[in-house]
C-alpha cells in the first residue's frame, strides 16, 4: 500500500510538471483579464481627466494676420526700381564708351496672310479718311492707327499697319474715292508681301516699309495716268543765302526724329517702345501734337524711320547673320550717327520738294527718303573705311 501510494504521488507530480512545461512552451497569448489599478494610478488619471487640456504653443502665440498687398503700391515700387536702374545705366553709357547692344529689330509677323491683308487695307482706308475727310494731320492719323494696332490688337501686325497707313497718307489726286483707296490697299498688300514678308529685303535698314508703300502708290498713280514730276519751285535747294527754309527744316527735324527714336528704343524694354514700329509711332504722335508747323511734323516723322534702323547695321554695316565686332560706342556717338543719317534723309526729301518730284501727298515718300538717306550714310561710311584701309 505504501508503494502504491508513493507511485501515485510521483505520477501526479510528473503530470503537474509536464503541464507546467507545456504551458510555458506553447501558451504565449497575453492574458486579457483586467488588471486592478492601484490607488496612485486611479488618482492621477482622475486628475488628468478632470483638468482642462493645456493650450498648445500655437494657441498661446498671438495671431498675426497677413496684411493685404496693395497692388498699386507694389507696381509703383517696381517702377521706381526700374527707373533707378535705368538712370544708373544711362549715366554709365554717357560717361564712358561701351558696346551698346542692338534693340529688338522688326517683330515677328503674324502668320495669317488674311489678317495682314485686312490690317493693311483697313489702315489705308482709315488714314485716308482721317486726314482727307476729317482734316486731321496725316502724321497724327498714321502714327495713331499704327500704335493702336500694335498695342491693342496684335504686336505682330504693327509693320502691316504702318505700311498701310503710309500708303493712306496719299493726297486726293491719288485716292479720290473709296474704291481707289481700297485698290491702293490691295496693291500695298502685294508690295509688302513680296518685299518684306517673303524676301525680307534690307532687314535692319530704316524706311524699307515706307519704300514698299511708295512702290504701291506709284503703281496706282501710273494706273490712273498721274505724272510723277510736278511743278518745280523757283528757288533752288541752295542759293547765295544758304539752304532754303524748307531744306533747313527738313534736315533739322529729320535729325531730331532719328535721334529721339533710337534713344527711345535703347532706353525702353522689349514690351515697350524698343519695338521699332512702336518707337516711330510714339515720336510721330508726340510731334504731331506738340508741333504746329506741318513741314516740321512731316520731317520729324520721316526721321523716325531712320531711327528704326539697327545700330549695328547703320554704324558698322553688319548685315543680319553676318555680324562683325564693332568698337566701343557711347550713346553720344550713337545719337550722332543716327542724326547724321537723318540729316541726309531730310536733305533728300527737301531736294524732291524743290525739284517737284512726287508732290501733293505721295504715300510712302517719307519712308523712301529715309531709306535713301540711311543707305547714303552707310555708303559714305564704307568709303571712309575703304580709304583708311588703303592708307595702312
């Protein structure tokens, strides 16, 4: 009996130990029986739940509302900064010679042929109506229509508007009615497309747009049987007393118009009057408002076409795509070059008046004279360079 009791006891102890080992090896799941919190934990949790939440740093920081930006004051500040920079640059240019970059040349053309044709025809009719029917100065009509088209409609249509408005400056003997004016607009469109748009002749030389308008006007005059040569003036271009008053006015105001236009283009940005069409229109518009002498207004407007030239093409003879490095040039020398070319254009214009060529309002004549004066200045420059090289 004692041995049986001992065996039973040992078996029970072995079973208990085996159960304990099996529990330690396989039963790894945590117990979910709720633990009884202690008195300290219960008290602290009660204090935290009963007290209000502490404010964060962002809530304690004072609210700083961003003031609204005044766009007008912001634009004025930007404009003041631009003016300060421009004044500093102008002082540097005037005090010492430096290589001046060319302002933007002729802007890109509008890709649609119909749009260009409509603008040229409209500009021709509108300019003719304003100065022949309403009595407005032809220079004011041409410059206003060109500037409005370039700024309000499309910048790429500026050259087309200028060409049409120059043709519309013709007199009543060339465009007696609306039909002939429309035909002149069509002829101007053809001349513009062939010479400017397709072949891009004489790029960088001022007056080429007016020369294309002149060719169209001359074709219409030939069609109507109008003579090119009119009555000559009794007094010649030069006499014992010197240049005639007409020649003096033409030379002086052509030079002023060329100088003002190139200065305006050099000092403006790309979106402003740096564009040659806009620069010419702005100077012509101001001159037609401020001046009273019609001859001086016409001469000033003719000089602006000389100012539409590229400085590298006028002073150094650099053709587009074949640029050579020129010497340092100050603003004063640049203005002198353009003024001299403008004076030559004015002298040519005065000669046509005294000789009776293309008188009584010939559309595009002022552009043709500017074109001839620019080439004359460039020709003299080439001759001087050739002489200097031959002497070395």
